C-alpha cells in the first residue's frame, strides 16, 4: 500500500503543469459566441487550430511564448466551447474581428490543417 501511495505522489508531482496567465472571453460575432484566450503583451500571434480540434491544441506553444509575445487563439465555429448560430460566417471574419479587438501594426498568423485557408 505504501508503494502505491508513493507512486501516486510521484505521478502527481510529475504531472503538475504551470497555469498560463490568460484572459478568457467570448466575443459575439454574427450571433456566434466565439471562445477566445489571450495572454501577455507584445507582437500578437493569432493561432488558428486544425480540423476537428480547438484552441487548446496550442497550449504548448503558448507556454513557450509566454512573456515574449501576445498570444491570441480561438475555437472555430462548432469546435471547443464556441457556440455556433445559424448565421453564415467564415473564419477570416473571426480573424478580422480579433485584429480589431486587439489592434497592432503587425501580427503573425499561425495555422495548420484548415487554419491556413483563413488568410
């Protein structure tokens, strides 16, 4: 029994992850509620997740960039915690709204899978 408890303590210590200092919100756009997470300041990087995933797929990258860049990520319509309405809307419209909400002269757009199709 002691060995089992020791194993659980080691497992718990190894699996702790540092929490990111992020702001979480929903933006309403064309009757959709878009789930958005942002962190830090600096040159903004907008992350567009791949097919059938959500904004959480970028957790490792956001953690690595913490303190150096402003990270902005969202879950696309019908993914993650984003709530889709019946109104037609395209991904580039979400990105455009994010650049209006978080304005900067320059920003970086990162995506994979269907993400690059938004630009």
